C-alpha cells in the first residue's frame, strides 16, 4: 500500500468525535468540527516487530557494504603485495628454506649477484691496498690483467657455491676450515667475516622505487658489535615479480665491519699493549742509509736499542716498525723479529735493513728524507719469555692482498 493511502483514525479528546487523516498529516493541529476543541493528528504507531525488522534490514545492508569494501580492499592490497619487492624476497626466502633452486633463481639472479660481489671485493682490495709508486702501479696493471682473465672462473665458482648452498643448505667447505687462498672465492669465508651465526636479520629498513628498479635495505643485527648494519639490495621489476640483481653496498658493508672489528680488537689489545710497553722499552731508534759499491744497491737500516724493564728474561720478541712522512703518507712497514735473550734490566736490539726499490717513489722518499722529517714508530706485537709464557696481540682476519715487508735479519 502506498504511504499516502494509509489512514489514521483518531477521536477528539473533548467530544469523542471520530476522524480519519492521511499519514502525511500526522502531528498537524486542527479544530474539532463538532465542539470546536483543539485536536492533533496522532503519529502512526509502528508495531514492535516491524521496528525490529527495519533495524535488522538496515544492519544487514550496512554489514554487506562493509564486507564488500573490506574484501575489495584486501584483494587490491594482496595483488599489490604479491607484485612488490617485499613479497618476492619472502618467496626467495621460502625457496631457500625448501632448497628449491629453480624457484630461488626466479627471484635471485645468481650470476648477476656474484659478478657484482666479485667486482666490489676486487675494487675494495685494490682501493685499500693500492700501489704507492710507479713500479707498483706497473705490477698492479699486470695483476688486474690476470684478474680479468680469471674473473669468469671466479664468477662460475661463486655461482656454483651459492647454488650448492641453496640445494643442500651447506657450504662447499666446512665453516671451520682454514682461510681460502686469496685468489679463490669462498662463500663460507665471506659468511664468517660478515658475522656468520652472530648476525641476525631484523627487518626491512626501506624500499625505494625508481621506475623498474627498487632498492631494498635489509637491517641486520651484528651481535658481536652490538649494532645494526644495512645491506642494500638492488632489485629489477620482471613484470609481476621482482628479482635481486646486486648487493649494491656490499663493499661498504664490509668496510663498516672492518671498522667495527678494528675497534673491537683495539679495545681488546689496549691493556696488552700497555703491559708489553712497560716490559719492553724502546730506548733508541736510528735510521741509517747505505749505498752499495756501484751506487745502485740502496738500503735503509733501522737500528734499535731496547731494554727489558720486566722481571723475567725475554727469549724472543716481534715488532712492527712503521715509517711515515710528516704529512702522514705511509712509506714503509717493517716486521722485525729478534731471538736474542734479554735478561731483566739489560738492553738488547740490533739493526734491520730494508731494500730500496729504485722505481718506488715512497722508497726513494724514505731514503732521501732525514730522520727529523719522518715519523718512525715501533709497535710491539709479541713477547716470549724463557719460562715459556707469552704476551701477544689479538689479530683480526680480513681479505688482504698485501702485507708489511719482511725485514732482512741483521
């Protein structure tokens, strides 16, 4: 029935005269035609069951609309998530845990990652341990040529080790094995040097998109240093999913670990150095130049006078002599080993020579500079006493392709 056809029946409150009014007149006032009293058309009373049915219907409609919005929003977000770098990383992680190499390679370009990894490590090594003179630069050029020749083999070796790790969950060599040859690639060695089991993944720090390229920052907690480090991944949009292409800041990541490692070892060695310097005192250092008969064979001789200020007889000691120019340029590092016994309160020492490379700018500068223009320091590395006890510095391991020159024994 239409709303305007519904009638309201009511009586005058004064004379009880009966009236009919349409529903749209409810609440309006008038005058009784019989007695002249004021009358008001009452509002139509809806039965309680009808009210409940109406409220229930409204709730169903609201709930249905809300559910529809939630479902649509969830579906949109899920579709967006499944096409996000974060989702692809989660799938790569799942493939790794399930040893599914095929799925892992979908989300990680192993060849691209290993090439980038090797390039960054080689660049880091040549940057930090680079040559100092013309002759060393010539040798460096030859070395780079050899590296270029063997780089495909290194890349292949690295890819094989990563594939094996995914398939078996194990490294090619045992984690406790000796350090690899410096020309080899060792995934387990890198894993140990970047923290190993002492490193824990925390969260994704950021995701930065630049068109079809995304940079994802993974935050790792380094337990032994009590600090967080960010490893940056470069990912490519492959159309429907993302693929890891590079560990774009791996060289910087290694550098930060080296800095933390150096700081940790400096703290460990500080009390040992203090004790050794109280026992073995460097009383005198002299630099002496020597030239051969033909004027070509040049040597720089360092003469040291040391004193045993301790209570036990020294059987052997090792020193590292560093020689820098006044502006801080490193000219020479010299390892010194002395096996002469030094009783308590007595002095010892000797002279150690280093050859001068005529093609080395630093060697020639060292030879030509008077001692007053140089900063010569001696760092005690090891002391062994005749009773068998020793004092020795803690040493940190790292990829290093160069080491201090060995001194000629006196």
